[in-house]
């Protein structure tokens, strides 16, 4: 009986001991561990201020623990910890210490708390504070491939918000290095690098993204890649990407025009150029006189090289028609400016010196300035349309077709634009002799 009682009392003692140990562990557990889910839930609920409050409390407790005293005989350092200012100095020293370079030690809890603090500050648009916490977080983490790329991606987004392209690209490069299987890193890097001199790297990332996606949501990516290839002189690749873009956007007259020009000027594919120019004419705005004129000019050049002088003459005539529309508009505006000047002169003549700048004068003066500005723009546009060259080529086509009189007419027009004037005069003399001789 005695042994039974002793056994029961022993069991009770052991039970109480274990219960006490459990209670001790629970009580000794840091507040950060107990509230670990709290700040995450607050963050997910978009209660960033409260989440930060919990995070900062947890961080303070953890740093206090790291800088706390040890059992045994007190030392000068332990005595320093009893002084409030000393504690602050120790906490600051612990936060800023470096073991080897940037990294301090692995501490999952500190890492996670700092990351969530950074996210909260980012959502509150406090970007310097966010960067500071990301910096702190990375001190307590040895980088893991396939995991920590997300942190560098988040840091990149902070720099993006600050409009700091260089550090943004560096962080995106780091994210890509840690997880090359994530397509969006290549997309963002490619788009950002497209505006720099690193065009080949931009092409690499954009094509990698396109390959990973199979079919892109935004066809403009094909256009971007095509333009990058054009910048480095790989015109066949440019053509290929323009065609992919036009497959998704067949009504884009401007890109049909660009493809036609590329095929005509760079790759020598006249068939593709002619087809693309034809589609461009279908979709370009009617008032886009410059491109419409240029299309007919380029087509004329191609037909001339193919010795198809009838078709060349036809499209060159259309080019001249577009150019004459510009000239006609310029002349009309000149007449309108003359009329306005006359009206301003009448107003000045009928008003006193004090009313020299009357409301009527001001209105008419504004009209005149507007017309003069339009005329300057149209003259510049007309000069870009190669009027002398077009008339010279038209004269040559008429000469090759046997229409000598028309050829003389257009050689004379080429002279008015100072295009190959001496040679044009020689041509006119020879053609007139032919006409006079009858052969």
C-alpha cells in the first residue's frame, strides 16, 4: 500500500512538473510568435497602420531579446544594459552590425517581420521607409533560389514608383537571376531595357517572355521587338515581328506603311512592299497626304526598276496630285493672309492712336499668325515630299513610254524645283530635236 501511494505521488509530481514546463514555455514565448498571424491578417485586410504597429512591437521585443543580459557574473556590458541609453545604443549597434558584407545571420522571424513592414509602407506610399525595411530583411536571410525573387521584385516596384530606372533594373535582374522561370521578370526587364542602349538584352528578355507565353496579350510587344531589331540592323527579323503584329492588328495602316517601307528600302522585297503599301492606302486616314504621297512615290520607284513605265507614270501622277493639293492650300492661305492684312490696315486707319490695339485688330492678328504658322508647316511638309525628284522621275517614265512632250513638261517642272537642272535642260534640248525631226 505504501508503494502504491508513493507511485501515485510520483506520477502527480511528474505531471505537475510537465505542466509547469509547458506553462513556462508558453509564457516565455515571445509576443512576436503569439501575434505572428495577427500582423499578416491585418496586412491582408489592408489595415496597414495597425499591422505596422504590431510588427514594430514584435521587432522591438526581438531586438530587446537579442541585446538582453546573460546569466552569471555581471560584466561591464551587462551593467550598460541596465541603463536606458545603453540599451538604445546596443539595439542600434545590433541592427547595424555586419558579419560578412551585407548578410548578418539567418533569422526567419526578423526577415518576415521586416518584409511585411516594407509591404505596409509601400502600400502607404512611404517608399524610403519601405526600402529601409527591405534592406533590414535581407540582413537576416541567405538568398534562396525560387523563393526570394519575390522580395527583389517588390523592391524593384518601389524603385519604379520612385522613378529610379537604374536601381529598378538592378533589382529586376536580381529577381530574374533567382527565378529564371518567371516570365513577368523578362517582360518588365525587356520593356525597361528597350529604352536604353542594351537593345540586344531587351530583345532576349522580350523574346523569352513571348516564347514562354506562346501568344501574347498585347500585340504591341511584337512591334517593340521589331523596332529593336531594326535599331541593330536585323531587318528580316523586324519584318517577321511586324507581320506578327499585323496578324493581330490588320487595320493598322501606319504599320502596313512601315512594313512596306522596310521591305522596299531595307530588304528589297518589292512584292511584300507593294502589298503592304496597298493595305496602307486602305487604312490610312484620307488627310494623311504625306504618307499617301510617299506610297505612290515608292511604288513608282519600284515599277521603274521593274521597267513597268506605264504603272510608274500612273502612281507618280498620283504623287504629283497630292503635292499639288499642298501647294494649292499654301496659295489659298497666302491670299487669306493678304486679305487679313488689308482688314487690319483699314482698322488702323479708322481708329485713333489710343485704340491702335483694338479688339478687332487683335482678333485679325491672331487669324493671320495662325495661317502663317500653317503655311510654314505645309511648306516643310511639301519639301519632304521630294517634288523635284518625283517630277524628274515622271519625266523619265514619259520619255521611256515615248510621250516626249509630257517628258519635256516635267523636266521643266524639275528645273523649277532645282532638281538636276543642267541635265534637265540637256534632256529638253534633245527631246525637242527628236520632236522636230519626227523620230
